């Protein structure tokens, strides 16, 4: 097991893995500059328009953004064949790469091992309709478990009613691994849902519009970190 980038972040407060999908896509540099003093890491979704309906970020873009911040880059691969992309995203400057369990056991396991061999932190993501137990075979190898609280690849959705129960179940299943594996809530991140997700066990949230549309980032992040 490599040393997880998540272990270098504050373990006792809620962490913000800020989603750049919600930034002004015509000026990502400005979004990074504005959020850098507050973000624990930046979350970059990668989608192939097949596994997920959207078509999103690519290695050359990550490489161009990398010099703009020292914050960790968390690459969320919403793709069918993550093993084909690991090497490129490692080279582009990723710190954490998360792959989906739904790609199949052999593909997910191979991708996670490739991430770890490269010295990066590895995460596993579960879609909303995938049983939490599907993560169990990977728990000794991963540094983060990401649970989607909305349908994959679509912005602006409300948090699903079952999202908090799924987080709580995942926390229980982690058991003694709970101190090592970060539990990440992604999707439906609103001012009224963050306290619920935190109480359900989220260590990390993936905020988008909640922070990019904030008129007072000091106030917003002070509130988040007090939860």
C-alpha cells in the first residue's frame, strides 16, 4: 500500500474535493485560483460519453492545469476501460485516480493495481444502484471509496433518498479500515444535504456549484469545516 494523499489531509474535519466541472469552463484557471486557498483537492471528472452520458476532461487539459496549483488532483474515471488511461493520467499530474466497480472485477482490479504501482492513491467509485457490498473485494487496496448520490454523469440533480443510508452502510463495512479509507460523497451536494452526508459518515464531499456560486468563500468553508 502506498501512502495515500488523503492521509496528508486533515482527518478530523470534512474535506472538500472541489469539482472543476462546475467552474467556468472557459476560464478554469480563474476558478482554480479563486478556490485554491480553500479546496483540499480538485476533482476532475473524465467521461467517455459511453460509460457515462457526458464527455469530459482529458490528459492534456490536466497537464495544462497542473502548474496552476499545488493542491492534489483527483481524477474520477467514468469510463469503460480505465486501464487504457491510467498511464496518461499519471503522466499528466494526477495524485488520486478513482475507477468504477461497474467496469467489472478484472478491469477494476487491474486499474487499481496500475494506479498503486505508479505511486498514486487509488479510489473505487460506486454508482447509485450498485450495492455497497460490491466494494468489499477492493477495500484492502484502495485509499478512498466514492459513493455517488445521484445518477452518474448528470449535473444539478437532487440527492437521492438512499444516499445517506448507503454512506452509513459503507462506513460500517469498512470496519477497522475506516481510519485509512476515505469515504467520499459525490453528487447532490447542497447546503441542506452536506450536514446529512457528514452525519452519515462522509469524510470528503465533492462540492461544485455550492462553492463556485458562493459569494463568500470564507464563510462557506468555515461552515463546511465546522460540520
